[in-house]
C-alpha cells in the first residue's frame, strides 16, 4: 500500500519540490498546507499516514499543529522538517508528538528513510542531531516521548503568543480563535505574567527564540 503524505510548509518552492520528489518515489502526496491550521484540517479530513511539518509557520506553528494532530488523529505520524537544530526546540517538537526530526539541509534520501521508519512505529532523527540523545556507548540518554516542556503556558496561550508576536490585532486574534476580545486580553496578561515579559517586543523575542515564529 502506498504511503499517504501531507506536506505543511509556508514556502511554496519547498512544498512543490518535496511533492515532486516524493511522488517520484511512489509516495502519494494527498494534501499541501501553508500553515498549521491548514495542516490540522487536512489531517482530520484525509487521515494521512505522515505529515511533513515545518516548525516556523504563520498563523499557527508546527509545534501546536503537531500536538493537535496527534490528539485528534493519533494514527497519523508527524515528521518535523526544520532549519532549527537547537536541542530545546527539538525536545519540544517531540514533546508535541512528533516521530521524526529532519533538518532542511539534509539529503532527500534521508527524508524518504524517515518516512519509512516512522511508518514502522519508530523514531527518526537526523544523524547530526541524534548524537545529542545518546551516550558514549550509543544508548539513548532519554526517551524521546518523555522530553520535558520548557515553559508552563497553555496551548491556547501559545496560539495567542504566536499571533501577538506576528503583529495580529486583538480583534483579529479573537475572530480567528472564535473567542471574545476579553478572552484574548486575558490570555495575553497570563502569558506576560507566566513568562515575566511585559512588552510586545519582549514576547516577540521570546517567540523567535523558542521557534514559535521565525524572523
């Protein structure tokens, strides 16, 4: 049976390039998403085997989208495809439920191998970052599925944080989340209090540092 894949990336060239390469390998690319919300909608409606997920996307980032997909469509696996190689971002992606993590600088064959591995129920890490998770004897230092969450803010608060950092107005955020303006303002106050950051500029810097948005 052919593997069914959804590609989520905010760069059209990356989306179309991956689609072409995967289809040449006999993979069915059944959907294309340019942000996290579209990725969630496609995963719920199409039930792909794998979602190739960029992390830094507008509107809703790959971490939040991954967590929602794994909750609503648990049989769908997620492979992160990112330029970020810092351990705390990789940790958070696996905590969100990803089964694989590939750097965008990797060769295409590695991506294809990752799809095959996660379809078997295994984890996959780009070799250049996998060494961060093994000791000198080659044993896993920590189970990938049990990696810690770095900041104690809720899923909804992270959604608000992303949109605030992207410059969205409170009214627009409320409309996108189908909540009241007061609810958005309450989320923003809670975020600032929890992070001890009390300016939009500070929240934006934090969001960039954590891989929630990109420059």
